[in-house]
């Protein structure tokens, strides 16, 4: 593809590097999928907020979560997260620096992903 063809599609500069923007391959007037993804994102976003509020404000919760993670008690970590009202499917990765929680949609058509990383 020549430089003039890339110019036609526009692009953006990310971190000082020019990255071409490729054309959208679907009908630009059809926003059904975009709206479905956004709507599907609403519940996990609320759950995420509730989880963060619990970690930040509920006495002893952060300590319980960190201790369970340090002891590699994955089931307890999941149970603690679920106790905050999270019903969306999620996975966790624990490491000495913190925890990463990835919320996944119930249905593949939702096509969203939320990754939350908190350091100890």
C-alpha cells in the first residue's frame, strides 16, 4: 500500500509512532454490534465499581484478599471477589506485585474485555 493510500484512511500517532488506520470492514451505518457491546459492558462496569469500593472502604477486606493471594488460595480469592456482588465471569492472575482481574462477557457477541490491575 502506498503512502497516499494510507493517507486516504487516515491514522493516528501513538507514542511518537505513526500507525495507519485500516478501513472498517463492516457497514459504517450499522451500530448494532457496538450498541450491544456497550450495553453488555454496563453490568460488569457496575460490578467492578462495587468491587473497588469494597476493597477501598470495607474494613479488613483488602487484608483478607491480599492474605489469600499470598497463600495461593485461589478459591478464596474468587469467593472474596464474588462476595462483593460480582456475577460476571472473571479470571485472576496473582503475582508478588499485585492482582489482575479480567472480566469476560457471558456471550462472545458482546466482544468486550475489562482488565483491572491492582498492586499490593
